C-alpha cells in the first residue's frame, strides 16, 4: 500500500518542495524550513546561519 505524500512549504517562498532544509538564518530567528533555492540565498556569507537537518517528502 502506498504512503500518502507528505508536504511542507518553504517558509520564505511558500512553494512546496520534496526536500527542505531546517535552518536558522537570523540572529534571534526560529527554526524554519527552506527549499533549496531559498536555502542557497540565506546560507551564503551569513554569520547567523545554522543548519539543522534535511526534511524529505519520501521517507525510506
């Protein structure tokens, strides 16, 4: 039996993505999920960037 598709939206662009990165990117920011495109933008040259794991729509 097939599993139902899991979905999350990117916290910045609100697009659904099969892979999202859990990150903090503001000095006093909370954990958020970002798509690969938004993740690339906020992670570069950001002293407040912290990686917290990868979320995948398809679990093993």
